[in-house]
């Protein structure tokens, strides 16, 4: 399967989300798909998908067997076909859907955000399904997710989907190297300014102590 475009990924993620969160109005009409794609909440990044763009994406997803068009009504309705098309269980599909809509997340974040999609028992169960997706055999199409380098100060690694192709490792910033003494004039100027301010504060404190007749702040001579 070819890599999806960002709009195709957003449309697919929207179909997957609404199947779980608003089953009474599912499958979705084109208008509902567009509204879901352009939500301001639970979306990263926020997008502005037009009707023609959404329709083109739906047609392409149908060609890739990732979406199905339902007949029998005046308005065409659409549903996703991810578990069958990719050969993955519903639990894994829920994780993929969240990554499509919200971008890279930790296993803990995924467990919380999938609450309305699938209730995982604990973080370990989320990680188990992520590892399965990461180690998916090439004969089945290869990995569907990748773990990103741990961000500075973070306890957990984030995960990203691969349906849009390889992920730039820059999505998880690495620890910035410590600045060398000659790192740059701006840094040196700021350090010197801070040192001057500290020296001025010390001098002012010493002067105040002398005026109050104190040899040490809080103690009389």
C-alpha cells in the first residue's frame, strides 16, 4: 500500500473515530466527514479540509480498500475498513486511529485518549499492541508504527504511525548540547548581564547590612 497523504490520513482517522464515538450517525456523510476533519479539538494539527479534498481522499481510500461507500440512500455514506484491510485487531486499529488524528503520543497518553474507542486494562497492554504493530512482518506490509527518541526530561517514548511514510526523527527533539564558552555573542552577553545583576544585588545587600549594623543577614553584631 502506498503512503497516505495528510488529508487522506485525517479523513481515515475521522472515520475511525466516529465509528466508535457516534455510532448512531455512522457511516458518515461527506458533510460529517468534513466537519470531523476540521474539528479544533482532539486534532494535531488542526486542518481546513474542503469538500472536494475530502471527497477525493474518500475515493482514494476506497481504492486502497481502507474505506467503504455505503449505498441504499440518497446521500453517500462512508465507513472505514482498517482492521480487515491491514489485518490488525480492533485494539491496534484504535491506536492507529488516535495516532492519525493527534500525532505522536506516549503509551500512557494513548491509553487515556482511546478511552472512548477501546478500554485498555493498563499501559502494558497498550505497549504490547504497539510492539506488535512495530514488529509487523514485511510479508504483511511491514511496521505500522515507530517509537521516537525520548525527548529531554521525558520518562516515556512517543509513538508515531507510518501510514504516511517514514517519520522524521526530529518529531521527537533530542537533548540540546550544552553551550560551549564561545557558543555565541548573544549567550555570552546574557551571561555577562546576569553576572552584573547578581554582583549589583550582592553589593546592595552588603550596603544594607552595613547600614543596619549587621555582620550577617538576620544576625546583629
